[in-house]
């Protein structure tokens, strides 16, 4: 009897997994030759700007570690918080593009079309596929919310209500928050107190003032990313009626503000260590200072007229350096919390 060759494990999936993983690595835009061979899943992942989803994953991990430190960690609750945060972030990115396209902002000359795949304007997805994907993601988020409402009660309703309101008000409202200079503050609230403090409450089953305080440095870091992006898009936004914070205060003041935000991240961390909210191990975030200095240094100078050779992600300039810094700061913040959880007796 002739034996049939056994297919290599995941032989069929391997090339697809490489494409999918690529959507979470590097920066926003795949290489030109890669665009042509994206499968439907990777097209959806690039359209959802999956590379930025790390900030929601980090927020969930920070919330989980804060709960573990208080001996209130529940695995299922943590996994659902992690999945829920990433899902909501994908919904936000996709709906942002949907409404931006409908309002006529995401055109061929817009910054959004140049630094990554646009689901509609770039032809990565058709309208039906995009809306179907959003509906599926909303279903997942609704199921997770229902679970926490059933197990955590009214606090889950409150956090979900605030999150939904900010999600809709940010871009879907007739006068969105990002068009009246409040989008940057909303980013701080969402990725700081709402995700970290609210995530802690869903994982631990109780609300903690310390968790809300510990959310401040990370929330500031995410806000710096959005401020940087809106500085990069200032000319375009001003010409299309998008009154973002940099449009309202001007480029020079916006760059100065973002440098102050970077400083505030480290000042807040130090204050929380001195107050005993964070363990001394959290001082490890000082290792991110070279990245912060680079970001602050770039923001002292106007953006160059053209990208350096080999630069990926243009016209994003301040946004990119702030994103890179926040990644480093976020993982070091996680490391400090993990060490403090493992060695709880060490406190100032």
C-alpha cells in the first residue's frame, strides 16, 4: 500500500500567517509589492491599522498587572478585557476611516491616504465588507460587555456607556470631538483612566483609585501620539475645517505642549513611586528617556519638507517618533509593574 505524503503542519496557513503578522509589525504601510498579494484577512488588518493596536493591548496588560498586585486577578476577565480593548480599537479605526471617507476628508491628497492602506478610498475593502467587519466586531464587543454587566453589575454599564459615548463622539457625531480640539483629551481619558482604571475594575471586580492614578502616565503617552499626528496633519486639517488642538493653538504651541506631555509622563511616574502607588521597580521607565529625548528634540524643530531616504510612514513625522517612544515606555511600564507584583514587599 502506497503511503501518501503528509502535508507539513500549517503548510497552507504559513504564508497567510506571515502576511497577518506583518500587519502588526513595523510601521503602517506595507511595501508596494506586498500590497498586491494581501489576502482578505491581511487587507482587513491593515485597514484596521493593526500596528497601533498595541497601545490597547498594553493598557489591558497594565490593568491586569494592577489587579494581580492586589491578588484580584481573574484569567477569564483579563482575556476578555484584552480582547474587548483591541476589538473596540479596531472599531474606532475602521469607523474613523468610514466617516472620514463619507465626509470627503480621505481623498487622494490627504495624509491618511499616504501612510497606510485606506479600506475604502484605497480600495482595500468594499463598503459592504467594511461594514460587515464592523458589525462582527461590534457583536464581539457587545457580547463581552454583556458578560461584564452580568458579572460586574452597574460599574460595567457605566464604563461601557462612557466608552461608547467617546467612541461615537470622537468621529461619528455631527460635530466630532476631533474637530473641536477635544480629540487629544479624549485619547488620554480612553487609554488612561477608562481602559486602565476601568479594565482593573472589570478584572478585579472592584474600583480602585490607585488604578486610576497609575493610568495617568500611560494615558499621557497615548495622547502624545495623537497630538503628534495632528501636528503632522495640521495644514490639511486646517484647510478642511478639522479644528484639532494643533489647529486651534498653532504648530509651535502644539509642539511645545507635546514636549511638556513627554516630561509629564516621567514626572507622574516618579510622583506615583514616591506616593507608594507604584513600586520602585517602575523607575525602569527611565530606560525610555533616550527615546523621549529624541522625540522632544524632533519636536523642537519644524518638520522637514520631505522625508529622509528610506523613511516609512511619511507624512507622519512627530506621530511616528511619539508612537515609538510610547511603545518603549509602555513595555517598560509593564515590566516595572510585573516586578512590583512579583516582589510586593518592596515599596517606598
